[in-house]
C-alpha cells in the first residue's frame, strides 16, 4: 500500500481547500500525482500551479482566461470531463457553491472516489447525490474539519449512535451585542478567530450558516435525522466534533485547527501516514489564536444567529427548500461582501426567499436547479 501512487484531480484548486490539498501533495511527492486542476477565475494562480505540478489537464470557467493556461503538456477541458477521466483515482471537489453539483454527479457516475468540501452539493441535492453514490457504489468522503471528525469518530461503529455533536468556533461575533451586529463590516466578518478560509465560507461561519450546512451534510452522509444532530460552540477549535453512543460514551476527534488534517485523512483513507509538516497538539498548553487555554463549550444563540435555525428548519422541510437556502445564502453573502446589505440582512433575505418558495417534496435534478435559479433572483432584490 505504501508504494501506491494515487492520481488526483483537484476541482477548485485556487481556493483555500484546493491550495491546502496541494500542500499535502507537496509533502508526498512519491505518493500523490496531480493529474488535473480546475479553477473558477483565478487564472494567475492556476497558471502557477500548472507550472509547478504539470498536470495533463486543466480547466477554468472564464473563457477569456483560457489562453493564459496554454501549455504543450496540458489539455484545456471542462471540470466534468476531468471528473470522469479514466486516469483519475480521486476527485477532490472544492468548487465553491452549486457549481460543484454537476461535476460531483459526473464523478459519481464514473465511479470515482470523491473527497467533498463543497457543502452545497449535499445541502441542495443530498437525496439525489447520495442515491447516485449508493447506485454506483461510490464513497463520498468529507474533507471539512467537522464532518471529517464525525467520519473518523464513526470508524468501526455502525448501529449504536445516539447523536452527532458538531462543534463551531462561534466566529468573530459570539460575544458582541445584538445591537452591534447591525454595524458589522465585511472586514470584521472576514477576521475569523481560528480558521483561515475563503471569503464565502468565512462569512457563513460568522453567521453560523456554515454549521447549519454541515448538519444537513451530515444527515445525508451518515443517514442521521437532523434532530439527532446538535451544535455546540467551542471557541478554541481543538475538538472538531463528537459522536455520542447509546451507552453514553462519547468519541471526539482533536487536532490544532488546520484543514490539512482532514484533507490528508480523506486522501489516504484507510491508511494513516506521518506528515512532519502538520502541527502537533500540546495538551499541556492548549491554545490556538485564543486568550483562553481551557477547552470550553457554549450553547449557540439562535436569536443572534438565525441562519443556524433556518438550516435546521429547512432540513426538516426537505424537498427543494434546502436548495433555496443554499442559493439565497450564496447571493446574500455576495451582496454583503460588496457592501450592498448589512450583516444582519443576510438571514432576513434568506428567510424571505424561503417564505416565498413553493416547495416540491420529491424533486428531480431539474427541479432543484430551477429552485436554485429562482432563489438567486429572489435574493438579488
């Protein structure tokens, strides 16, 4: 097993997850080979990645940027073709938002192993994606920190789970007053206290929508009712999530907050491999960008962070409502980052879109895509 070379495609290679996946590839040059890279619009960084890793294929959404990527050794193609290519062993799906849905389904139908970071894929179309994965016997492995922690805690355990416990840092605003939330700026919201992430997921973390998305994701990945999934605030981001079993025992997965841990675990699963480039946890001095050394836990404030409550409510409704939640959030976050709305308007815009939606209980893929398109228009104002 140790001599096997795994061939990777990274879709979303210029984003936070994609860049950290390439860090893992650098640490294991004899074990991992980058076959293909895909990005949205960051042609400059993608070009640098192509020069360094020399993949045989590359893709970029922006047509005008394609000429910047021309190399004799690298074929320019689509993300979906990359996801289905016979030379690929594992697809790292890190494309932001609903743009990751079609390549994910294409990879599943091509029977590729998938390391999934794009929460919106399972939030919007969990029933369809997981049904296709079962049909084609494809493993979907989460590479987000908290879903990845749950996955690790469930290794060797099948039918004795009582509940899943998602931890959340609480973001930068857990201690400020509700009145001050109205004056939050994008710069403040992007200053996450423990994690270094892309702008969309950082804002979702600040609203706690990210944790709602993860709860929905877990319900599909591990076939758990949403009401058997709890969220607790854990500001130090050391315990990445927990599983409680029917006998009252609890398993937890711990590490310093570094996304390379869950990425590496998914890439090499079921093997664990040493990596000296990753930081080690010192139990005698537990701290991570925080003045608090102790591990602490709090109940999330749903009144201050209504997005979390919306996500749980939408999961119970099912059908096309989660697709509306995901799309409306994507638009609202973008509007906030552009200075068009206040931070507290994000939840209001999403709630309004959900209230105006006429849901379909057992949607097709076309129904989900239509709900997504409708929600984007509704949230655009």
